[in-house]
C-alpha cells in the first residue's frame, strides 16, 4: 500500500511539474548544526533519479525500481551549505 502511494505521488508530481522527485540516495554526510548540538543531521550525497513501475504477474502486483534516463546528481543544497562553512 505504501509503495503504491509513493509511486502514484511521484508520478503525479512528474505530470504536474515535469520534475522527477523520486530518488535513490547513495551516501550521507552526518553533521551538527552547532558544536553544542546533540542530534546529528544527515544530508544525502548522491541522488539517482528513479521510477517505480507496477505490473501484474501471476495475479499479483509486482513493483520494480529502475533508474531513469537522467544522470545522477550531487546534492546541490548540501553543496551550498558547505560553501557557508568555507568547504
């Protein structure tokens, strides 16, 4: 049920905006907002645009995750944040 919701929401946003909002993430940077922070924050490093397909096989729904024709992208928001720290 959750996978169907994610697939449908991603497809709807792609139709409405023309932008794929579904990514498979590789690697995370763990960081802290301030030196006194106790809770770590995590930022994804590399994002691969993907799509979820659904088909019926043997009277059951089968979902597959596959990459799109788009290239993997670096996390641009993280890149800008690192610039603030001089990195």
